[in-house]
C-alpha cells in the first residue's frame, strides 16, 4: 500500500510545489519571468525528474536568487530526487530548504514523505506535524500523516487525518482512497466503498481506487465485479503488479486457476520481489495438484521474505500432500517459530505427526488447514 500511495503523493507534491513557487517568488528576482530552468524546477511543464533536478541545480548555481527562492529551488530539487528514488539527496535538499527558510512548510512535508518511503513512520509523522504547525491548511501534509498512521495500523488517527485533508481540499482524491483503505482495514467495507467511488470520480486516471473498490467487492464475494475493477485498474496502469495479483486471486476464488496463474505471472514479471504473489501462485498450483511447482513458489516467497510464516505453513501443507511428513513438520515448526500464535500451523503439524504414527506429539486432531485462501493486497 505505501508504494502505491507514493505515486499519487509525488504527482500532487509536484503540482503544489509549482503553484507555491510561482506564488512566492521575491519581487524583482531573476525569476519574475520564468526561465527554462525555473520552468523545469517548479515542474510547470511536468518535466521528468531528471529535468527537474537539472533545472533546480541551474537555479541554485546561478547566484542570482534570494534566500526564499533558493529555498524553493532546493525543495523542488528534493521532489525531483525523491521521484528518482534518490532519498538521501532528497533529504539533504529538503534540509537545506529548511535552513534557508525555516517557516517554509513544503520541505518538512517532503522530508516526511521520504521517511515514509524508508518505513520510518515515527520520523515521518514528526515531519508532517511540523509542516501542519507551519501551515494548518496543508491538505497534503494531513494526507501524508494519514498514510504514516495507516502504515502503523493506527486506523482511527489515519481516518481523522484523511478526513481533515478532504475538508481542506475536497477535490483531492488521494485522501478518499486512503480513507477507504483505512475503513477496509478496520473491516468497515460499507464505509470504504463510497470513498473509493469518490476517489474514482475525482481522478479516474488513478489505478489505486479501482483496486481498492475491487477489494471491497472481493470481500463481499462478488468476484465478477472485483475482476472488472481490477481490470480497470490494470487498464489505467498496466505496470500495477498489485492489481494483477489481486485479479489472480479473484480468478482463483472462481476456481479458474489457469487465469489466476497467468495474472500471478504478470505480477511477478513486474515485481520479482512480490512475496505474496509467489505464495498465491503456489496456492493455485497446489489446487491443480502440481505440488512441485507449488513448493518452488512457496520457497521463492520465503526467499523474498524469510519471515513470511504463511509461506512456511503452505509449503508444509504441500509436502504433507506428497507424504513427505518430515519436511512438512520442519516447515510447520518454522511457521510457528515466526508466529507462535499461528493456529493453522499447529493444527497441520499435529496432523503430520499423526500421519507418521507419532500420536503422542499429535494432541489435536482436525482436518488439515488448506492454504488455498490466498491473500490480496491494497
């Protein structure tokens, strides 16, 4: 979910930075009429990140700008670096922008976005707090802080921030999508659905709310409508691996495992580090009784995420289906070590011991817990 929201945030920050920059240029500066460098720097023409960085660098090195304008240039170059994924240079530039103009809220927001990219959510929240203190009407900062709270699973604070962001800027689609995600995470899918609808109406070119709305339909077991919305998300952004994974899961719920596998293949082609997609594809192969391919996929999920307890349980189940109970038990043990509250792994291990005739180590007896439920992502 943080990767997907980041795309919206970058576009929105660039647009707002341009408006802010154009509005607070010092009178009589060399930038009164935008040079090409300034045009790139404020992203007026939606320049590439490389051009934005180049334009801002030219402005910074010109020696002709006021401190306030230099602060804007450093802030906007930070935006460009962040869009390139160069978070260290982005932080350095946001910090320099703050030194030049300590009352400028945008670089605090930008630095918060970078810390969020780094999954340092507490530092991100501290930065957003400062941006909001300097500019209480800063809708982007409320949205960013909502994203950080959501990543910490503090859904009530997230919803409050998204709601304030919407109040400040009713035409801003991202907080509607974020609030929909938060409501869904709380299990309140009926409140999530109107937010996704509103986000789609405000920005039909964003893939994220289509995926979110599809997740709601998926939760309602309306897999056909979910598949339509996942498809719309893919149409808008053909490189959106999450939507391919989720559509694959919807096909799997309809027992259409070949289409499911095709979608998981595409998700993994786009994101080879997508552990959930490996695990879901393993579930599909398991459902087709192709145990060796299932085991290979579960192993890849663990390679990507060694703490993925579900994948260990699922691989254990596949080994058990092959009657390789020793390997199955080893995997269930690892799943339990990672997550001591994982009841399915305890149950499956008990069944594996019983199948080996080791009844003293099998105190529980119930049907093995299949891993075929799968997982979708926001």
